[in-house]
């Protein structure tokens, strides 16, 4: 098994899930300017998935890269697949389902490369665990894509240990990254063994919805977030991201905002290191009870 690993040396990744809903960024040159500005801030990881805008997010991003030669060499791209939405289901059922079959995964990788206009995906993640997954066949397809230079590495998203270990056992390359829901609003993986398991298996954690879709900032921890943010001289969102990054393995938060001013604020706040009492006080406030 190869020893490929990932170290995220940036404070957060930029999630492209809302790009298709931001018409002000749709012109290729405008989006290229936006991407270049983020790169100049030291932010190089961009998180995609084929279901974001029904492929429109990747298409828009790819048009921007083609409009500005040289950008493609500077970006680090994550993409995800396996979710088939009802409109994409060719069966009579029009049912949402997961497809981790080798043919689907291989086609998804090729299609993402074509839409994005990059030579390889730095990370390709299986977006959801598929109960019908043939681990040996899917693992072989991922290994072949890595060997062909289409992928820098493979990983998973939202998997439980039994599922990712079954896939890993069938592969010669490591699953190097794991994207999971993790925030003050959703701390369950820290207490049910999932987070310890992925760290123990050497997967680099990526936290999706690190602000809980805004619930972190409006929920039970709001009062303490506001007072502690003021004391630390950071924004409440910056404090919430620091809470996530304090964990072993330093999870990479994937933020959904495309606003330059919001991104600049979070960059400014990125040096905050939380002490243990502050971390646990925020946890207690969010959960409504102290630890056992």
C-alpha cells in the first residue's frame, strides 16, 4: 500500500456549492479574478461536487480557469461523486440513489476533469457510502485512476469506519482524506468514535458545514461566541472555525461563503489557537451540558 498522505497547510477550503447561485461571479474573467485573489491570500483548496448546481459549479470554475492560463497549475481541487439525484436517474423510478460502481466512478472522474479543465483532481472523494458498493471493484477503479494520473489521491465523505475500511482493504493506495459534517452544532463524531477512527487510520479530516449552516452563530452557544470573540479580537465565525481546527489532525473547514470581505475576515482570524477551557466552554454551551 502506498504511503500517500495529505497535509492541509491553509486555514480553510473554499466550498463551491453556492457558485451556481452567484451570478455576479459567472463571467469567466470575473470568476478568474476572484480565484486569483483567493490564491494571492494563500487559499488554494477549492471543494467541488458533481451535484453542486447539477454540474454547473464545476463548469463555471473550469471556464474561469480556461480564461486565465496559469491558474489551473495553482489551484488544488477536490471533487466528489456517487450521489445520483432524481433528475439524473434514467430508470422509471426517478429515485435519488448512490452509485459507486466502477463505470460510474470512472465516468464521474473523467467528466469532472473535462468540466474543470485540469489535468488531475488533487482529491476525489466518494460523496456518500453506497450500501451496494462492491469494494473490490470500486477500489480497483480508484487505484487505476490514481495510477493513470487522473487523481492525486482518493478519499471518502460521510463514511462509517466499517465502510471505509472495507474499501481500503481492497486498495493499494491509501484513502487519504475524509470529509465529514463537524461543527459546534454537530459534534457527535467526536463522541461516537468516528473522528478517532479516521484519525487513527491516517485520513486527513475536512469539516463540511463547519458553521452548521449558520446555526452555530445563532444557536445555544451564540452568547458565549460573541463574548469570547470580542475577548480574543476575532469574529464569531472565526472563533467557531478555530474550535474545529483545535482538534487533533487539524481539520480543514470547508466554508461556503464566496464574499471577499467575509473570506478576508476569516483569514485574519486564522491564527487564533484556543486553550482547553475555552474550547470546552464552547462545547458545553453548544450542547447544553458539561462533559461527563
